[in-house]
C-alpha cells in the first residue's frame, strides 16, 4: 500500500470542501487500490456462498443468470454514486449526497435511514461469525466470540485507516486465494469428466419460467449492497472524489466477475435435478457441495474463512463506514457534536467508533440467539436511502445544472430507483415495521433539531 500522506488542507478537493462549508480535517492516505480493497471487503468476495442453495432453489438452477441481472440492476446505483462523488467530495455517503443534492432535511432522513443498517450490520456480522465459530470450537460460548470480534475490530479501527487498509488487504488476499483454489479444483473436475462446461447456470431448468429468475434478483442484489461504503472515505482518499468515483465502478465490475464466476462453477458441480430442502440444507449447500465433490478439509477451511478471516475484515469495514456516517451527521449538527471529534494521532472519529462498537457489542450479545431476526432487519434503511440518493442525482444535475446527459442523470437514476422500490416493497415484514418505526423516531429527532434552531436549507 502506498504510504504517501496528503495534508487535509491541500488540493482541489480541500478547496471544494471549503466551498461546501466544511473544513478539511481527515488525512488523505488512501489510493484507488486501497478504496477498491475496502469496497470488496465490505461486500465480501465470497458472499454468494451463503445464499447459493437458496438462490439455486428460487431460480431453478439459474444462479449465474440471477447474479448477472442483479449486477445490471445495481449498476444504476453505482453510476449515481460515481456522479455524486465527483461533485461532492464529502464523507457521509448517501447522507451527504442527498443533503447537498436536495436539502439538509431530506439528507438527514436519508442518513437516519441508512444509519439503522449501519448500526445493525456490525452486530449481525459478529453474531453470524460467532455462531459459525461455535460449530468449530464448542467450548467457547457465542457471546464470548462476539466480545472477541468487537474488541479486535475496534482496536484495528482506532489505530487508523492505514492499519485498517493493511488488514483489509490481507483479508482480501486470503479470500481470493480460497476462491482460486475452488476454481482450479472445479476446472480439474471438468477435465476429469466429473462436470461439464454448459450454459445451464444461465437459464432455468425443467421448463421453469424466467419469472423465477426475476423473483430471485432481490436476494442476489443484497450481495452487491456495500459498494457505497467507498464513498464514506471521500475525505481520506488521495484525489478525493475522482478516486472514489473510479473505485466505486471498479468494485462493481470486480464483484460482478467474482460472483458470477464462482456461482457458475458451483452450479455445474450440482447434480441435475437437485432441489435443496429448506433450512440447513439450503443454507449450507455450497459448503456441503465442496465437502462432497472436493474434500472435507477444504470445506472446513472455507467455513473457517467465512467465520473468521472474511468476517473480521467485513466487521472492520462495517464499523469504519458506520463511524464515518455518524461523524458526518454530527459535524452538521444532526447528531451530538461529541461524535464529530477526531483522535489526535490517527485522525479517526474515535467517539463515533467507540459508540458504534458499544452498540454492536450490546446488540450482538443480545442477538446471539436471534441471528435470523437481525438478518431480516438489515435491508430497509439502505434501500430507502439509495432511492433518495437517485432522486437527488436527478434534482442536482437535471434540475439545478440543466445537464443534458439524459441517460446518466435522468434515465439511469430513475431505473435504479424503480428497481430498489420493488426490492423495498418485497422486503421482510419485520424489516418494514422496524424501519418505519426508526423513521418515525428520526422525524421526531428532526422536529427537535428544528425546534433547537438547526437550519435545513
């Protein structure tokens, strides 16, 4: 990783920050490569293995087609992020983009919405990892694994973004190494005649309708949620908005290739006519496939990677992303100013990190037996804030600046918003209930802030 450090107060992006009303404070140390690694770790390169069996059933075996279509659908959101990152080189992701692209109140609503997911995600990741580790190390209870994960990831983040970037790099290399072994092993099986290259993973089996592919897209799309994390590092990236814009698209392209390739080779290894029973068989379909077709030791290695190496990197980036959002909202006076304070040496939002870690610890210990419930809740806020971000693109570029780039600034965000609205409509009932309740609380907080004199223009 490049170690050159740019002063917070230098460069075009620093001037643009001041123009937008912000004083540069965070240190610019991250290259485009660092940003891409950060985004991939947040998304998890091996994310499809956890839902492979579920998607195989839903799509009648057309898992590769599902991921291809989901990638195209999410590409519209990536384009909107890319455009906003260049004109608004500010940390805070959708919160900042909606605030600056429309107005502060809608930005607050967007930030408050996605904050729900950012608060729940680190806890969920800890719970899932702790659950997996208890199947390997039976003597250690799940809640102790939660404490371990929170402590290690909190210390990593507090040591600064350079330390976080290094850990992300090693975590990514481990995951890509595992994927490479799986793909090479699959190729050997093809050469030995145990499997055959075919286009079957790209269309439903048994005469099933293409509607089954459409029905599975929302599940696959959640594997792509997370590329937005790159935009929270806009004020810590060398070349700021330009670097974030480039990294966002690279993360989308790279994750698409990784997801489609791994599910394609997994599909051709599945015996024809397979349908996984609901529950553990569907949830563990990929792991069991590796154990049956390849080797039980390799299966255990993949389980360990998912529970330990991949999870640690993901939790680190989840905590880091959440703290940057809290920092941005606090800096604007929409959360207590306490969370806008940076540590002296490493220039990280220390109080925000501590708060996020404390909440993740409390929710994680409480939720060790409620992993299913937590999983259903981490959807609503991200989808809603993405939709609002799409409309902010239209408002800023088409209405304010009179842009004539119709596809990029009107058609693409409209298509992206429409797709996400369908996904939001199909979201779990519990997620909708909790999300609406969270929004109601946010509106109450917004009313209080207005009463205290916060200006929303």
